[in-house]
C-alpha cells in the first residue's frame, strides 16, 4: 500500500515539474516572508521624538518673541501746535 502511495506521489511530483509555474494568488497574498518595515516600538519612539522636538521649537520661538511694550521704537517726535483760534458761533440770543 505504501509503495502505491509513493509511486503516486512520485508521479504527481513529475507532473508538477513538467508544468510551468502557476501563479498561486492565494498563497502569494498570505505569504508573510517580509517583516514589517517599521516596528511598533520604532513608530512610538519616532512620534514621541517629533512631539518633543515640536514642543521645544514652539517654546523657543515663543520665548524669543518680545512683547510690544518692551520694544523701544525711536520715532521722531512731532509737536502739534494747538489751534487757538476758535470762531464763535452766533447764537440766537446774540442776534437780537
């Protein structure tokens, strides 16, 4: 009985070797030979690094920005003379 099974297995192997390779889509999709490009730990560490770097850069930017009160602008001072000539508006009691 085992000799018959061995002969059938040998015949099947020869038959497969004569046929061109068939594309087995299901086995290609399910094959997991390639490890993931980024591991979960690497993604976590890189996101934390970006978060810390962005927070630090924002803090430094806000710290360097000076408030408007502390900036001394040296603008020329212009003296405006008040207009002392005021015309009186005639009133009704003045006209009678």
